[in-house]
């Protein structure tokens, strides 16, 4: 079994590698990556791994960005100190979710689950996503709670045009031009909203229904043109051109 570890704390990565090899003596840790950028660079090359163990909150962002930007059928076991990302984890190739501090027992449970899925797939030779989709019966997040004066108001995902950072605070903007400031970070919001939303850059999260078109912006960027009035240009870096095009073509 060839394993990739994505973990930004060196001692934790070493403990995880030790636990994996104790549970599965034949396991080979072929890479230990410590950031989103390092993983994205590593994932540009063909992978010969069987399983990925990944933290979620890394020093330069959420690891979901790694798996969203690169299509892969390698199953992922997420190891994190936070339980709020579980839904988003299973929207990638996540097959298990371990809360830190992990133990040899919890690592064994995760590997046993991987083996059971592997065994189930062997006779039918189906892609692992088919099995994952049949397992995922968790309720979907359909609204975000916002504070307005003395009220707490649920705002449906369908009402949200975009979210962005303004003065170091998350601002949510609806299709009917209402704006609300949130206590959640943009990363938190991204993890709770569905695949209809695209992280254009570190400042913006955009609803598919809010995109009118995409235009060239300078030599290396694209600009997202919205269906609603907005006073700033939302740019997408060259590295995200392909993920953006795939997202625009997807059916939701």
C-alpha cells in the first residue's frame, strides 16, 4: 500500500506515518507534504498512490483546494481537529473522517474501511466515486445564518450570489442586493456551501448562477462577469483557469 500524507505539523506527520505502518506493516509512505501549494505542485505529476491521509486546515489554506483542482480517484482519509468540515470532506474523494488526536485504533478503523471499499470495488471494477455517492446520505447544508439587527435570518444557498472579504470581515451578498457581514471566515463558508460555489481567489466565493460570463483580464488572468451589479473585478489566476472552466461546464 502506497500512502501520501498531507500534514503541516512535522511531529504530527511523523506520528501519523508511524501509526499507519504499525497498522499496515507493508505500507510505504511515498510522500509527506506540508502545504496546499506543495501538494498542488506534487499532484501535477502522475500519482501511483493507493491512499491519501490529509489534514484539512493547512498553513496556506484548506486541503479541499488540492482535490478540487485535480481530479483523482485516490481515496482520501481526512485527519483534522475540527468536525465542521465533514460534509465538504465527503464531497471530494473522502472515505473517512478522523478527529485529532488520532490513535492507532482510529487509524486502523480508517484503513479497514478503505480495504472494505477496495474489496467491494474489485468484483465490479466500478470507480470509487460510485460507491462514495451511494454512501453519502448526509443532509445537505441549504442555508447560512446571518445576524441582522436583533434577528438571526437563514439565507438560502440559492439566494447567495457571492461572499467576499471586506475589511478583514466576510461579507455575504444576495441576488436581491442585500448584504450581511458574517462572523464566519470565507474558508468556513466555503466548507459549508455546495459545489455550486467556486473559490475564485482568496477574497471571493461565487455562486454559479451569479456568473454571466468570463473574460480575459491582462495577460495571465480571467475576470468573472456577474449577473448582478458589483463594484470590484473578480479575477481568477492562471492556475485556476482549468478548474473554473470545468466548474462552469458542470451540471448541478
